[in-house]
C-alpha cells in the first residue's frame, strides 16, 4: 500500500560538529536535491558543540529559509546524541538522517523517499562499499569489529552507516527509548520492521578532517557491544572454569611428583602462570568495569544532551 502524499512531510536531520569548511557545499547540495522531492520538507541542523564558525554559518542559513530548525548543544555530547535530538525535534512523516561531510551522497535521499512512498518499507539503510581511501588501520579495525559484532549479536553492521530513512512510527519508538548511550546503527537493526538496504560508494570529504579518533572509535565499539550483549560477562565464567580445571591439573601433577620424591622445579613456570592468571583477572575486571560504567550512566538519570540555543521558524512548536 502506497503512502498518501497529501500533507506528508519529509524531515532531514543533519548532526554537525566543526564542519565550517564543508557547510556552504552542504547547503547547496542538500537544497538542490530536496527541491526535487515530491513532498514538502524541513531541515533540522544540530550543532554538537562546535568550536569553530559552524554555528554562525548555520544561523545565517536559517535566516534565508523558513523550513530550517537549529539546535545547539551546550558542549560536544556526541553524534548519537545529536541524531536523537534531531529526531525529537522533527515533525516529518519520514525522517532522513545524513552526515554533514557529504560523504553520504545527498542524491540518494530522493531515491529513499520514492521507495518509502510505495509503502513497503519502514527503514531504509544506506550501506557503504569498502572505503579504500580510509587508512589501513581504520579499515582493518572496522572489518574486525563488524565480524565480532555479528558473531556476538547476530546483527550485520559491516558497511552500515547513519544514513537512513525512518518511517514516523520508527521515529516515535526511538524517541521513547531510554537508553542513555544509543548506538543508532545497531538499534535501527534491532528494531526490525520492514527494511531495505541501498548501497553506495563513499564520497570524499569536501573539507575539514574526520572527527573520529582511535579513542572515540574504541569508546563507540565498547558502548555498542555492552548495549547489545552480555556475552563478555558469560565468557568470563567460561575462562574461570577453564582456569580452575588447569589449576586442578597442575596441582595433581605437582602432588604426584611430590609423593614420588621428585624435586619440584619450575620457577619460570610459576612466574608465567602468575602473569597469565593475573592478566586474565585484570581483563575480566576491565569487562566488569565496562558494564558497571554503562549501568552508572543509566542510573544517574542525567539528560543525554543539553540544548544551549534553539532557533525555530515562525509559528513552530517550541514546547519540545
């Protein structure tokens, strides 16, 4: 069943962090493609605590159009928080989330909307092909994490991006979810619903540098795994059982040598055993610490983000 086009609205959510070099090109490309949509649209630009001139450029652009909403965080809360803030502010019957660096092709959003209008899908995932321009370390770690995530959780996220179209009912569910650290790519897969994948070649950045560092990738990976599975905690039990069996075998061997009058030797072996079991203990404590940190974030009840400034078109609902 096709969606009726009467009074339908498309929302575009764009998280932004220190993108002043690319914003002029972004505005030009987005409005060029949005103008070809068969439906009216609104654009929600979320400044995730930029420290450059991004906010000034956003304010200037909002003054030129009557369908732009601006949100500015009090500090950098992260991309996931910026996406959620945009979803909570949008009014569209379908919402497209896209990065600001133009590596996500804006032209694909027109194809996404056309598919959504047919009424057969609730979520459209834009999946990137391998980014051969990315550093080798980034590609290797991304591939490895994708395989690990799929084996542990059953969800395939290799090539997954935040570039997605979400039907209104999906957006309403995401807005009600209470996860403090929301892994957007994984959560949209976990939701299920009718979905479809579109593949694209990742483009070059039009300006500036990627804001993702090795540390931020590591944090996102840990947050993603701890959000979707408790398997690492169960593996600790398996490691403990294996260590116990190994210790019993070593104890039996030592006792056998003792009663047969053989000298008990192996200072080097003792040191190695201490290092091995000490490392396992610290590793297990680290896994427990990761889950405790996540529980700590959840129970504190702090807001996921703080909005320092909001600029809405005349007549827009300011009660959110």
